[in-house]
C-alpha cells in the first residue's frame, strides 16, 4: 500500500534551516508528481511546493519563494524540502502528498 513517512522536523531558531524528508513506498515513486503542504494551528492546510515526477519542474507558494527548495531522489524514493531563513510564521505540521495520499506529518517549530 502507499506509504509516505515524513521526518526532519524540529525546533529551530528564526533564521535557521531544516531539511525535511519524505520516504515513499508502495508505489512507483518516479511516476508521480509530489507536493509538500503545511498546516498551522487554527489554519487550513496550504500548498508549500510541488515537483514533477522527474524533478524537472518545481513551483512554490509566494510565502516560501527564495527560502525553500523542493527536490527528489527517485533512486531513493525520497522527497525533500530544504527550508532556509525560517520564520516564526513557518511553524506548522508539514506533510508530503501524492495525489490522494498523505503522510502523517512532521512538526516544525520556529521560535527563539
């Protein structure tokens, strides 16, 4: 069955960096576009970034452009999100998504 497992979240100070990973299994990873979403407390889940199946094209929400980078390693069946210059408003649970399937999420907290 489709399984998506996020990792790499944690507590970081403003201006810091984190790299999230999403390990995929149960499907042919290289055949699917993938996305990162996030959900902050009391807010709706929102799209952060997505990437095509080959990694040749990416897109980003305006609020992360220039700070976050989505990438993938199809040989390792893994999706990544490099997050730099983190801000308190980036605090949220981050999820990876493939079509209708979601991971369990990883918490990112940006605080001094």
